[in-house]
C-alpha cells in the first residue's frame, strides 16, 4: 500500500493591511492574520507605505518596497515576529 501526500506550499491569494493586522487569504481557503506589531518597519511606516505592497512570486510572501520589508506566508503561519535589531551599546569616551 502506498500513500500519496499532496504537500502544497501555502500561497497568498490576497492580503489586507489594517491599522492593527496583516490579514491574508490563502489559495487553499484559509484566512490567517498576524499583528502589525510583529514588524517594526510596518509599525513605523505611514499608512500609505503599508498599503504599497507586492505579492511575491506565486504568493509565497509580501514585499513592501518603500520600507524594504518582506514577510513570508511560512513566517506568518509559524508565528515568527521580526523584532527590531538591538543597537550596540555606546560607551562614554
């Protein structure tokens, strides 16, 4: 007996950006959302910059060219926030 597993990479059909969330509709019918706070770049972006996005490839992710931010569908599904990088401590001279 053999079992065929159809593993399809999750892909975006469409997205909506609100003041608080990124809401994604996937081609398989699922709807997922993540807090906008998961991306410090999006949190600091203007509403116009947030709305200027491109769906990457066949729907693998989202790119915001004005702020150089990318979020993958896999990252949204896994729950991987993009925290602000820590700045090195400055020492007094």
